[in-house]
């Protein structure tokens, strides 16, 4: 069973949270996820700037 991700450096840009974590191979990954009810947007990126750009440009369509 895989272990859950431990996020650090979590920031909130509007309804979207951006956080960094280490994957199972020790590489740093960045995730952006919308916290609005019924939205369901989430994505993983290699660079933090890409995750923050996705968070800034995200428009919810619940």
C-alpha cells in the first residue's frame, strides 16, 4: 500500500491550494488542487511555477 503524500510549502491562491511533496523516488513534485465543492480540479507538475500558473488561471465549473 503506498504511503500518503506529505505536503510542505503549501500556499493558497484563490480556491486553489498549491503544495510541494517528494514522490516515492525522492523527486520533488508540485500539486495544484481546487478546494471548491464539486470542482474536482487537480494536477501535478514538475516545476512550482507551473503549478502556481495553473492555480492563478483556474476557473471553477462545478
